[in-house]
């Protein structure tokens, strides 16, 4: 895989985690979500989980394509 592909996956998963967090945080698109003290760890965990799903899906796609 190319280096840019990894950065794209990380960026997309981080953006998805941030969007999901702002939707569920006390209102619609509340900017205070990003500045709350206890939100860094959940954002990191969700980003890693989304990355695991994306890489697993990509691995299944590539292994099925090689058959």
C-alpha cells in the first residue's frame, strides 16, 4: 500500500470519529465537543476502531480479488 493511502485512511477515520462525536454531544455540531477535556481518549479509541474496520475490509477485498 502507498503511504498516501495510510494517511487517507487515518484522516477519514479521524474525521468520522469527530463528526460522530459532535452529533452525539449535547446538540447538533456543538464546537465545545472539541475543547472538552475528557474527549481526547474516546476520539482516539473510535479512530483506531474505525481504522481496524477499514483495514479489515480492505484486506478481505484484496484477498478475495487475488482468488
